[in-house]
């Protein structure tokens, strides 16, 4: 089984409900087990102004699925929950499920980049990830706890 770290985010259609529902649905991905998840966090939206705040969390899964098969499962969940993809970045969304890390695998394809290219820059995934695995060493060799310190001035609130 492979350990996988998933970032969850929502800022539309009752975001707290969307994240809680997604956490339940993750349990039904074939050949996959939800090990743990963080509390929920509120953060300001990135990108276009006048978006509602986001609700974020992190889930840790163990899976036998390949990274691409897991990505397909996650995108299917997003679609089932009502997410539409229009190609624009940083738009408000009902549900966003990102593979942050697939163990320490490093991959760069058109369809999937591992670790997630913004993992090191986003307190809204770093903080919940730290809650789940405070002693985590990231694929670049950096301690998660050290990286969080470098983002200490960014706003995020535990719910």
C-alpha cells in the first residue's frame, strides 16, 4: 500500500458540508483506505477578488491504485459533487481534490505533477498536513515543520 496525501478545498455550496461529504466518499475509493484526516480550516481565496473564503482539509490515504488511477477517482468525485472544469485557474469551486504527495514519488507529466507543484507555497495545505503528520519530511528533504514557520504570517483559521 502507498501512502497518499490529499488536499481538499471548497468555497461554494456550503463548503463545510462539501469537505465533510468528500471525506466520507474517499472511504469508498476501491483498494484505498482513509487513514486519517485533519480538522477543517478556513483561508482566504487565491486569485480573483470577491470570492468566498475556502474551507480546506487534508486526508491521508493508503492505496493500491496507481497515481493516475487515483487521480481519475478523485476527479470523478469532484464531478459527482458538481465541479465543472473551464480551464481557468483559481476559480471558485464546489470541490477540489488534489494529490499533494504520492509517497515520495516524483513525477512530471501533462496530466499529473508529483508532489503537487504548489505544495510548498500554500499554508492552507501545509497546516492541515502538519496536524496529521508533524514530523513529515517532504520530497525535497525539507521538514514540514520548518516550512510552516516560513509561512507563519499567512492567515488560516482552524474551524
